[in-house]
């Protein structure tokens, strides 16, 4: 829970396709963050509440580097 929660200086993160689970509130309390995901859509097994209570966020599905 809250793996990256309240990391006030975290502005962007890349989540590789190999991540098989995201649970409740991974980014809880963060704000102004862009989350790049290599997966095309939310994988089976991820919590529907994985974002937590983020303010001003952007999620980019299908990210390639």
C-alpha cells in the first residue's frame, strides 16, 4: 500500500509491462504526476483503486520508449 504515496517530488514514472499487480493507493497523496504504462490498458489483477487519491495526474497507456 502507498508504495509511492506522498512522494511530493515525483513528477513522472514508467511502469513496465512486467508489473503484474498494483494495489490500493499506490500513488495515494501524490499530485501533478504523469504515469507512463507500457501496458495498453489496466491489466487483470490490478486494483481498481490503484491510483489512490492523486490530484492533477495524467496516465499514458501503451507507452514505448
